[in-house]
C-alpha cells in the first residue's frame, strides 16, 4: 500500500463487489467524514490487507477470513505509522458515522471502540454486556499498544491448534486486555446489536432503552453488525432505513 505523509490516515477494507448496497452508505459516511477533516483515506483490497500476514497463518484462517482481517488491519495501521502519519484510524466497512460534526477524535495515544451489546438471556430477560471492539481503532505515533496487540494476536494464532471463534483476536482479545489495563476508549464509536437495531426501526423499545442506560456516552457512529443482520431477519431495505434513521435522528 502506498501512503502520503500527511497527518491522519483512515483505512477501510472489504471484499469486492460489496454484497449489500447498505454497506456503501457506511463506506461513504466514513470517507465523507475523512474528507471533511482533511484526513487521507485508503480503501485496501484483499491483496493489500492480507499481504503482511504469513502464509501459514493465512492457511490456518482459510475458512475464517474475519480472523485474518483482524490481524491484517493491525499490520496496515502499523504500516501507516511507519509511513509517517501522525494518526492512523481503522473503520469497518459496516461502520456508519451518522453525526460526523460531533464525531471527534479523543486526545489519547490510542483508542478502541465501545461495545454495549444487548441480548436476551435464556430466562427471557434483556442484559447488557459492556466490552470494547475493533470496528473502530485509532493509534498515534509513540503509542506502545499497537505493536503489542499485533504481536500478541499473531502469537495466539501461531500457538492455537484447535478451533477459533470469529472474534478470537478481535473483540475477545481486546476486551480481555482492556479488562486488565483499561485501554482508552472512543465512547462515541459504538456498536448496535440486532435487538437495538430493531428498536431503532420500530421507533423505540426496551433494548434501545437499556442500550442508552448502559452506554457511557452518546454515540455518533456505530458498527451495524453486518455479519449478523441477515441471520436476524434484517434485510437490505431495513438496513438502508436504519442508516436514514441514524443520520436524521441519531441513536
């Protein structure tokens, strides 16, 4: 990947062609935000995001490309810092910045996204799980966390000899590290579970209320859980309408 030595770089990636039209809305929102802030923007293709991953690890993750992508994004971010950028940012392809005017970077050496996940328990009650996510990542020159995280993720992949959950070196590893060291968090970079998405489409509900109650701050951008929405019965029309709801009214 070729970089320009500017101040800030925003990186995104997804296989092409995009499988859903609503993803283009998300991608466009991030690119527009980057342009408004005079950040450089780079869309990485598959060759670029997987090029820095060892062949044996690509082989190990053949059926779980999301795991390889979790490592590939870290290598691209490292490459951006080595190229001279002061700040590098990763946003997933299903990350929508719906209030760009208020989505401002924190004054920290690095930051992770905030996940407040709302789901039903077996008892039928709603529960909120507070975690961190890697759908939004920010790292600045001089931070020590990115190299540690990337090397730890690669080491875990090398050592693993069994099955791996999709979030193995992504949110699961990040949340484990965060629980120990309390990483800086971009609280306005959220994540919406399918239950919260349905309430937003319906104009309100208990899941959305619990999300607001448990969220540390108002969110101005969110990962829209693209890998789960189809399995939850949310279609193209629903996600396009969700994007419109968020852009017009917020979360």
